[in-house]
C-alpha cells in the first residue's frame, strides 16, 4: 500500500480514508469507508441503520484506488456506534480489531518503506 494514500501519522494511527466492503462471515455485506487505521484495527463508517453485531467475524476488502492496491483483512467487531452517534450524512460505524492482515498492510506501521508495485506477488 502506498503511504501517500493515507495522511500523516497521528500517534500510532494513520489518517485518510479508503472505500471498502465489510462482509460478516456467513452473513450480510455493507459498503463503507475505512479510516483511523492502526496496526491492530480501523474504523468503518456505513450508511443506514444496520451494523454487524458486536464480536461478529468480518472480512474487510479495502478497495483499490489510484495509490493503493486492494487489500483483504479479517477482524472482529470490537465496538459499534449508537444511533445518537450518527453523522449528519446518516453514517454510523464499527470499530474493527484486526485478526489477519497481509505484510503489505503492516508495513504502513513500521519504518520500512511499503512494497512497490514491482515487489507485489500477483
């Protein structure tokens, strides 16, 4: 993942946002926007009132963009927004604890440079 796609670090978190799909294992899928990235988790905003349940196992597919490849993560819903947390755009969200992530994702959180497109294995 090219770190230019995400803003500067804030503590141990990276800013910026990436469109994604969050899919409950053996359940529903939700389109959303991932943000507040850390080595162990991220936050995903979704539209509407339905959210995956707390402790639900989920697959997260970060969408490919101009500066980032598609990345698949696996995690567990650690927290959910309440209705009163809803944004003016109707967004609510879930905090995800990452349980599986590729080295390319973890490289964002150490001092070594992210792999280039030529280094990626197809």
